[in-house]
């Protein structure tokens, strides 16, 4: 597994599937969420929930804690960890959050769906840009404008991760979580049912660079420490396939930046990635240009150069101010819960195929896991066990299994060759496809679509795929 490959550099730009199977999630009969064009769609722009209340059913079967509340450590202070710690602290749990770097700028595009703003009560000033236009650009450079169906209040939010992550962590702190600036090194697992986890970490208190070795005793652990999770190793959670994503932050001239003011671009083609897409996302005062791949990681720099070349004229005169790379999990780990320890976010493997979206799912899984702990412990007054954490897994899988499955299929069908990608971009021109795709991305909830439009879309999809197939055969003949 690749590690954090983050570096800064400065240079001037000249003018100008093999999809692996996942089986970590369990299928469920009743689904409520689906992020896919050929699926039911959401009804209009529903306002998101702004306040939440957690119904606590006392876990009368588990032992009552005497003289103290349940103690839980959250390892990792990204969106998953910040949201988990906040929910735990609000729910009466003695909460510790261990983060190795409090000003960490996670390599990330930083695109979040609008529903996250309401659901997680994010202040508007942490949204750098509101993207309302998206260009899908095919291998032959046919550009389709997506986003025509958005209403005037709808957008994709662009955030800087250092800003979002610190905000969420600090908010958890305000609710009572103890934030520890430290590097988690590992933990001793409980020897029997009631005994604690002993966490070992180096606390950074400013005195030494290496930090001061310390230990922490807790009743339960949430691993929110990202794709290279140390907690996952300690609970023997198993490995997952991963993509390597590469991104350059490029400061472009003001007139060029105007073009990207509220616009993001997605490039597809064998040149930019054999199994993913290349992107140009607007950030506060620069653009992020990147790409990813699972199946040919050694060629990632070649794909990055191709992505930059495709956007050449639009980013001409730009300066690369930061280069970053990071793994993106492809599917959930074989194990996500063991005894009183659970994994959330990237540590668990909750990034969607096709779109590579993980921020919302990290925040959501952190919160969902913490809610299960608050509920199972009757607001911190009782000990929990594995069955309480399994409730989080059941709820997660039931809610999101269809989303992951459908995006997996979409990637297999449309990202496998240039003709299929041309077909995909052609389909994106359809307003019905745009409405459903955007709605399901922005709101993460669905209601049935219009049967007539669904039928028309099915015919269009088949038509596009047949044309793609024919084109592929022609291309094979030419290359023979
Ligand atoms: C290049 C790139 C672009 C992306 N673009 C997008 C996008 O536009 N939109 C989107 O939704 N998703 C995107 N993703 C995915 C998204 O970044 C992740 O899914 C998301 O960050 C997961 O959040 P998390 O909290 O689970 O983990 P992370 O954000 O990885 O946070 C883990 C935290 O744990 C800390 N940590 C790790 N190990 C330790 C340790 N031993 N001790 C203490 N602390 C530790 C880290 O410092 C970090 O703060 C992108 C990913 C990449 C790589």
C-alpha cells in the first residue's frame, strides 16, 4: 500500500477495467439510496435535515459502568474522525481524538455534495467555491455541459481539507472531546470481555519533534485513520485494493481562473486513466488537476501529464504550487468491526467507485458508528460489545450497499474502453440523466423516477452501448 506521498514543488506550465470485486458489504433487500443515472431519482431540492436527535434505547443487557462513563478513542481527525468524536461527546461518552497533524491538508479534490452542508451544519464560509457547471469531456474531446438542471440554490461545494477537517475537529472539542495531537503507534487488545484497550502514541507537545510516548486506556476504539489505517492492522481487518490518486495544485492567471470560477471538468479516456477519470476542480485561488488508477499505478505520472495536456490552454501560464498523491480504497475491508473496535471512512474502505467520492461517506460513517455506541451504551452509562458495533455495520450496508454496487457496475460498463467512454459522455447530454445523476449525488436520497423517462433512457443507453460496441469492433479491425 502506498503511503502519504505529499510534496511541494514549483514549476511553470508551458502554454498551453480491470475492476476488482468487493464483497465487504452485504446486500440488503430494502434500499433507500442510489447514486446512479438509471435509477429512481430524488424529488426536487429538498432542504437537508439541520438538527438531529438520537433516540437512545437503554442497553439493559450490558453491565452498568460504576463511577465513570464509557471511554472511546477516535484515531484520526479527518471528516470521519471529527464527526465520530462530535457525536460521541454529545452523547455523553468520554471522548479522545488522536490526530498526528492538526494542520493536515489531506490530498483531496475537496468536492462535497450540498446535503453535507445542511446535514453536518457546515458554515458557508468554509465553502471556497460553489460549482454549478460541470463539463464531461470525452476521449475525442467532445465536451458535454452537465448541470443545466440545477436550480439556483444548488451546487457542489469545494472545500480546502485543512479548513474542513480543523472545523469539524474543533467543533468536537467544543462538545467535550479531548483532542490529542499525537501519532498513534498501536494498541494492546483487551485480554477479556471487560478489560480496556491500551493505546500507545507519541504526543506532540512542542518540546520534541519525536513526541513524548504516552498511553491511553479506553473501552472502545474507532479507527478513522484513513487508507493506511494502523487501527485496521491492529484488529487484523485485512487489506483492500486501492487506486493511487495524483493531484497537482496549480495557480493559474486570474483571467484563466475566471473560467473555472464555478466550473469543474472531468476528462475520460485511455490517455488520462485506464479505469478512472482526470479532473480539474476549482479551489479557493487555484485549480486542482488530478487523475487516478487502480490497474496501472506505475503509469500514474504519464496519466497526470495527459490530464494536464488536455486542459493545456485553459491552465496555460499556471504554476504548480503543490504535488500530492494518496491511495483511495476500492472497496470495504474484509473486516470492519472486531470486539469493541470499528473502522469508519477510508479506514473501512467507503469510497465510491466511478466518482471516487469519500468525504461525505467518511463523515456519515463516523457519525453512524458513534451513534451506535451512544445508543448501545445508553449514553455512556453501560459497557458495549461487538453486537452494538454490528448495528452500525448493518445500518451502513442497508443504506449504502446499492450505491456502491451500482457505481461499480457503471464503472465496469462505461470506463472500460474509449468507445464506451464516448457513449457515456453522449448519455450525459440527456437532461434526465443529468437530473438524476446530480440529484442523487447532491442529496443521497431517492424516490422513484418517471417510468416513461426511465424507458426512454434505457433505450438511449442501449443505443449508445451498441454504437460503442460497433465502434470498438471497427477500431479493432483498423488496428489489425
Ligand atoms: C487526490 C484525491 C482526491 C480526492 N477528491 C475527493 C473529492 O473531491 N471529494 C470526495 O468526496 N472525496 C475525495 N477523495 C477521497 C477523500 O479524500 C477521502 O475519502 C476522505 O478524506 C476520507 O476521510 P477519512 O476521515 O476517512 O480519512 P482521512 O481524510 O484520510 O483522515 C485520516 C486522518 O487520520 C490521521 N492519521 C492517520 N494515521 C494516523 C496515526 N497513526 N495517528 C494519528 N493520526 C493519524 C491523518 O493525519 C488524517 O488526518 C479524494 C482522494 C484523493 C486521494
